[in-house]
C-alpha cells in the first residue's frame, strides 16, 4: 500500500500524478477485499467503482464540490479516501462507521443514500442552492447506476434537471446490475446507446471556439444543440433520450480506464448546463470470484481473500431463512393455484422469488427498482382475476405507500404483500430497518395485517392469504433464519383476525406479534406470565383482548416495529374504548428515534426486545 498509506484525504490524492493513479486503484481495491474478507459488507458494488471514485476526488475539489452517491453499496472506496481508512474496520459494527454515507458522519458524505434513485433529485437541489446562495463555483455531481435509473424518482429528477438552470453532472454507472441483473426497457436502451468519440471531441472544440468568439448566447446555444442532436441521431440511426431532454450526453466510456476518466472529467467539468457521462463498468471488477458471480458477491459474508472461498455456515440443523421458506412456499402454492403470480422490485434473489422464477418464469415479474409500480402493477393484475404475491423489503415498501392505499386498498383488490426484512435488520442500519410498515398501514381500510411467529405460521398465512375473497393481505417477517429445522408443514387456513394462546398464566399477560414472540417464549421461562401470539394486527383478536382484560391487571405488548401506532397502541385503544384500564407496558422500537446499526442481537438488547429485557419487564 505504498501510495494508499500516504492518503488520508482527497487533498493528498491530488498530489499524485495521473500516471500513479492506476497503482492507487489497485491498492484501494486490494484494501477493500482484504477488509471485507473478515468484516462482511457490500463488496462487488464498491469494487466496480474504484476508478470512478478515485477520478471524482482527483478532479473535483471535494467536499466543497458535491458528490452525491446513489445507494451507498458502492461507497466504500469513497469512505477510505475521505479520512475513514483507519476506522473502516468498524464499518457496519455497533458504534462504528455507518453502513452507508451519511452527512452525520462526514462532510464528504453529502446526502443519505440507503435507498436507490434519489441522487439526481438531491443533486439538483444542491445545484439550485449553490446558485441561490452565491456559490457559483461549486460543482455538483450525481452518481447513479443503471439499475437505480429504473426508479420513478430518477425520471422525475431528470425531467426537472432538463428544465431548471444548472451545471450539474450526472454520472451513469452502467454495469447492467442492481443486485440481480438489471431489467426493463432502460437496460435494453442503454445496451445500444453509443456516441462516437470523434463526434464528442469535435462538438466540444466547436463549442469552446464559439464561446471564445462571443457567438454562444443562450438562444444560439439551444438552437445549435438541437441541430447537433439531429445530426447525431441521423448518424447513429438512434434517438438519444438525454439529448432529447437537453441534457448533454457523453459516452459510453470505459469506467475502469482511470487516466481516460480523469481526462474526460477535466474536459467537461466546467461546461455550462446539465451533462450526463455514461460509463460502462463491471461489478466486482478486479477480483475474479466477484466478477464471476456478482449477485452472490454483492454481500458475500466472510471469505478467504486468496482463494475466494466463502466461509458459509453449512450446518444442516440450522433453520432456513424466512425468505427461503417464503420462496419455496410460493412455488408450492403457485403449482396448486394457477391464478398466483409473483412480483418483486429488483430483489428476486434477496427475497427468494428466484425459486419460483426458475420454475415458472412466465408467472414471475422482476419490475426493477420501482416499488410503487410493483404495487400498482399488482393491483392491475388483481383487478382482472390474478392473485399477485408482491414481495418488497419492508423499508422499501415506504416508497409505495400511496400506491398501496390508492391502487389496491381503495378497490379492495386481492394482492398479497409479503414484507421481507421487517423489524430490526442489523448491520445495514436505519435506512434498512423495517420499522414503520405496521404503524403506517394499520389505519388503511380493507387491509389485513399479519405476522407469523414461525415458519409453519408463515406457510399457513400465505396459504390463507391466497384463498378467495381475502382482499389486500399484508404478511411481514424478518431478515434471517427462523426457529424450525423441519419447516415444512401441511397447508391449513388460519381464520383471519384470530390469535392463539401460547401459555396460560397469571399476574402478567404478554401479547406479541410475529417472530419476536420467540424471545417472549424464552423470557417467560420460570415466571407465571401468560403469553398470547396475536398473529394479526388488523383485524385484532377481540376475544383474546377481552379475556386478557378481564383476567390481568398487567399487560405487556411486544412488537418488532415502532411502538407509536403499532400493536401496543391498538391494545391501548381497544381497552380504552371498552372501558378497561389495565397497566400496559409497550415494548418495541423507540418512538421518534432512528435505530442505528449493529447486529440484530445487539440492537434488540439496546431497544429492549431481547429475552432478557422482556423478562425484566415481566418481573418489574
């Protein structure tokens, strides 16, 4: 690490010659691989943008100039080059540096970027702010991947970029990937998009000459640009959507040629008006195992950096992940019910819908990073007789809130929403915790909201949800493994709105919903507390509530989501409305505070959802 050891901040990077940059890129790539082999994180994405990261910090005066990353998966090199190399070993660990860029952590992190497709809109806001506040020399760069470009917000941002005065640069990192392969028309469009390098050079030199002669005012600039776009389209036999929006297009170029990147960025950084630089990169570039299987190596866990062997726990007695139980169960149900289809916004591997996708590709739909569309698309299919299982990570479902209400619930359509990664997810932190789905959706008419305590309950709820006349049905479950090794069971209908008594008791009744109830099972050992698995947040089991209200003066509610508006609130409201006044203690994720990153066990202890904390609440 001869060069990297002498770089703490981008100012040190800029002291290097251009000829030294390829060696620096190699060292940076090796540093990322070495660290992530023992401290797991998002590997392939960061390897794919090493050259781009170095080039941006080399050419631009960061942090005065703004680099806005889209999705922090790719920003590990950025963190290492901006004063956090010594702390990088704490990445994603409790109390360590954050899993994604955050302005709370560094001035070089210009915006939050845990969810995709927001960089163009945020960068445009910064570009307008720079002009309004007198920072005319500040340059703004948005970095967005081709997968994120499928998100509706990205198109909304592009539309506004084309009509608002700005000089920002959009870097399109085109690697044909999100986590799985990119899909859709934009992917196909980008595959064929090309502009001759000679044409770009001539256009740039002509523009410079016209400026120097005072012949380029705004009106003439627009006219010349329209003419040049027409000539380009005629030569290439292709319309360019970005040129058509008055966003000057350059590319595509090799995103791994660091010297060429520096040359191009220096050439276009002071051009007036919005610009888009199209780069072809390879996810996992420079590390052979990651290049061969980019989906697996998106976040591979621990591995041997020399051999590329992943250090996977292959214990046959280890319970399946909830997502895998979902995937296998969905295939079983689809084999029995021809109306069932699967929908996922760019997460077929992450949610295990790839299991059905492999067997029934004509009945599964990866719609790209487009959660709102996934919901409304599902609603359209349900309107005409299909039963979509729409699987979205809980945190990402937030982006489809209006679609769930307006395009599904309002018409009482039979869409089954499976919210993966519900509750505390661990090391990915506040942008990925599934904290808000229950409280956001509980007031919405027509919705059924349920959460299984174990894998058998998940299968039974999925079976129940696809039966006739069930309307919109939400099933939420957490990230990671369940509790049952023998997770297969016969399908049985669960009556909607019914919970179950797990253990009778006296003194205290604990009411839980979802897999967090397994912590309650551990917590009540050696106590006299009763335990009820509520199963359904909506409709809530009123028979259980009446039984508990009449028998117990002390009630504890436990939920893996924010307390304000969730299960505890629902119980309080029912008790008040029916004239009961027990002492109710609510346990859950804290209100009005985001939970940071750490392991699931660490975070559950901090927020009081581990077995020890629940037991203390019972005893007290």
